[in-house]
């Protein structure tokens, strides 16, 4: 099956502030990242804070411009699109942001927030857009009569549902979920995750799921890529990655997952950061790649 998204040798560098009369080298936040996502798949991108996973997701959508590399969505060369073409293409790939408290405009009513993509892309008449908004609210489990309220009148879980409704307004086929439940209470996290899985089945969605909660990733993702210092160090089917990790960093990361049994000793595997070398991925088992 042809991938819906192909990312090849993606690089993103940020300028560093140098000292007087001396230019500092650029900070490479994403370093030669490559992966492909099949239609209908949930692809996990995990790693510690600052590893480059969120930057990777935003480069895919060109919310920030990549320094180099190739991004192909279906038959589109995303990096080659002009601004007007990119706007039209964004109907097909959307993002759900991490923080439901800052991703919604506090001065706008939530109905207008969800309707905004439809207005920008000139979809339907005003009455048709309003009907679509009510339909989207019902789709994400919200009361459609609440569209006249403001974001501060909702809980964090409800705000994330509103953000999801906004992402689905244009019927995209790919949704990037940038740590969509990390800012929510544990009980609310389960509700939002179940909603994401239900919507995927009903609408045929493909997810790029960015997270640091490894137990959640194991539960919902089909394949997982592990990032460290801007590079993918391991990529494998989710269950195989968790049962037979090949890279020492992945092993160290998995050893930090808390045990559910009270009193069970947590055996941490140390990782020598000074000995890290940027190696290319090689196949260590069928469909299992590691930088070893």
C-alpha cells in the first residue's frame, strides 16, 4: 500500500545566538528524519522533551519551515507548494495541539472557532456552516447548543474536544496529534483517547501521534519511532518495540515506565549520553530498524 505521508531526510535548524563578533553554529533540532505512514495507521513518535518530535510534526504541516528534506502527502510535494496551494492542501491534513488552554482564542465563541476553517476555505453558506458546526460538536461528544459559549466556560477535556472538532471541520485524512492528552487529568485522558480511536474507525483517519506517555503509545499505535537528539534511533511495530527494543536509548526509555504493582522495584537501565553516535538505521528484524 502506498504511504499517505512520506518524510525523507527532514532537517530543521534554528539559529543560535553567538558571542560578540562570533557566530554560533545553528541548533539542529531535527536531524535527517525519515519515516512513512500508511493510510489508516496510527504512527507514534516518542522521546523525551526536547528531542524534536513536536518540531518534526510542525515541519510536516509547514507551520514552521524545514531547513531541508522532502515531505510528500499523497501525490503532493508539500515543500514545493506555494502559499496559496499550501492553504488549499491543508484541508487534507490538520493538527490537534497539546495545550487545550492556549490553542483556542479566548475572545471567540467556540462555535466560531470550529467554523473558522470552513470560512477560510469558503465552504458552504453561513447556514450550512452553522449546521456543520453543530454536527461536529455532536461528533466529538459535545452539546451542540453550547456553540455560543467561550473557551473559559469549558473544562480541559471539553476544550480538547473542541480543538478536535476544529481539526475535523474540513474532513482531513491525516491528523497530527501533538501530545493531545498530556495536559489533561488521567480520567479525562482515557475519554479523549477513546474518542480519537472511535473517530479513526468512523472516518478512516490516519494519525501521527506525538507523545511521551509510552504506555499510551503502546496501547493505540501500530508502529512507533523513537527520537533522541533530533534523530530517529529506532522504528518498529509497537508491540515488538516494547518487547524487544534494540537500541540502548530505547531500552533506557522503556525501563523508566512505572510499574502498576505496588512495591515492585523499578530496574532502570542507564544510558551513556556521552557515548551517543549518530548512526544510520539498519534492519535488525523484519520491519524493525535501529541505529546500531
